[in-house]
C-alpha cells in the first residue's frame, strides 16, 4: 500500500474514532465541523502535513507504516486541537458560545488522540502504544509552554528576538519534533536515532513557523493575518521593535505600549515599517539557517543509521522560497 493510500486511510481512521466515541450527537457534529475546516484532516481538499511527518519518519527508518496510520491520525487531532486553542486565545472566535464549545472540543480531541495511540499496542507490539503516548504527552506539554510564552510576550514591551525565537521553537518546533519522533519510534528503539529525528523535526517546525510569521505581517492587508493587530511578538515584529528603539521611532513604540489592539491604519503602518526596516529579510535569514541545520542533522542521521533512505525526509523541509516572497528592492 503506497504512502498516499496510507494518508487516505488516516482520514478513515479519524472518522471511525469519532464515530466510536461515547459522545452526544451534538458534540460529534461539532468535532466534525472543526475537522472538516480548510487544512484539517477531514477537509474535502486535505493536504497531509502532520500525517506526513509521522508516516514519512516511520517509513524512512524501515518501520511498518500500517502501524503508523493511527498514530498519524492522533497527530492530526492533536494539531487540530492546537489550532483551535490558538484561535480561542487570539479571540478569532468572536461568539462566546462558539469559543467555549471550541475550547471544550480541544480537550475531547486530545483524549481521542491518546485513545487512538494506545490502540497501537495490539497492532504494532506491546510497548509501542505506551511509548508513543508518552512522546505525544511530552511534546504537547512543551508546546503549550510555548503558547503560554506567546501570550506573555503580547504585553512585554521589552520582548526581543531571542525570546521570540524561543517562543517559536517551543510552540511549533516541539509539535513537529513530536510528530517525527512518534513515527520513528514505531520503527526503531535506537535512542540516538530517535533523538536525531526529533531534533530534525524540531528544526523543521521552526522553519515552517518563521515562514508563516513572515506571511502574518505581509504589507498586503488581504494576505496578512492577525499577528500585528494582536501585537504578537513574532520574529519580524521583535526585530522591527529593536530597530525602532535604536532609531528613535517613538510612535511605533507607543503603538505597542497601548493595551488595545491596533486599528487597520496603524496595522498597515507597522506592516510597512517591518518591511522597510528589514524584518522580512532578517526572518528569512534565520529561517534559512534553521533549514540548513535541519538538513545537516538529517545527514548525521543517515551516517548514524547507515541508511541513505532517511534522506528522503528532506522533502519535509520547507523551502525558504516556498511562500513566494520577493525580498529584493
């Protein structure tokens, strides 16, 4: 069965897990509504991302990819829960009831994910379910630490690039590292190899998030996210704020000192300033450095295992040009 077929089976596995869950019909409908949203595992035009980290890592180390399918499904649920939680914390779900139900759904999705992972015991060996459950719990806890730092930095006027990068690494790096680690754990018990796979995924997660952060501050309002309005201290923003302090641009510093979100005009002014001061260039350079580290780690993994097949994981590394940014004048 080819990898694309495994990815389709992930969707079936997720649907079966929700159908088998002892939850009321209204809650089941709410979960399905979240998971059929664009980008999520049950969306009509789903592009596997989180599943790919699990399945590819398992396959690259010679594991049984059939056994990795429920783990990939569990990873999709954990990632969906993280997405929903992010929306709730950023006030992107404006309806009070909707936000509260969504928050409740995140807890349900995580417990369903653990149930799916524990079922791996009888599919892949006695210890695998417990091991992978531990990996998911450890990675999710670490990622939530990054989410907490993200919230704290919103009101920290002195947040710098180092803190921003730490937040990104904890929040996004740990999630991707967890997915790659979980898939690899179904293929090998070699602790050194597992550590290399985890670190590889960690770096990939940082690259992907930095590219996303660049998109979040686009000068085009139609392409821009809510990062500036919410005063998120992403890397391009903290770089811009440092430059503003050095150049005495008090107006933009005052904007970030206010408690309320930025209005559209102020948001546009900040987006243009990030561009003009080189925030996108800086973030691109940092993302490229992490990309190179990810590839270097992959070569180290191939050397350690003696298996060139692991180099296929390079397809999981985002291109720093993938978002189509024009960084020249």
